[in-house]
């Protein structure tokens, strides 16, 4: 039984390494609040350029 116990050590190390590799390789979700903040800033900056009744041209309008 003792020789089989020594086989348990490499088996546990291989199992731990495979679980670590699986965890590292899978895609992790991005930070939701950072994405929401970025979307809000983009929406606000685009809305500033398309406001009705503006006297000046929107940003990038003179680049035609």
C-alpha cells in the first residue's frame, strides 16, 4: 500500500496543475462597472455633438 501512496503525490500535483491551467485559460468577465462608465462617457460625448440648435459644427464635421 505504501508504494501506491507515493503515486498519490504526482497524481495530486497533476490534478492541481490541470485545474490551475483550466482556470487561467478560461475567459473571465470584464469589470461591468468600468464598461458601464465607459459607455456612459461615450454616449455623453456623442450627444454633445448632436445637440439640436447648436451654432457651431459638431466635432469632426470639418474633416470631410
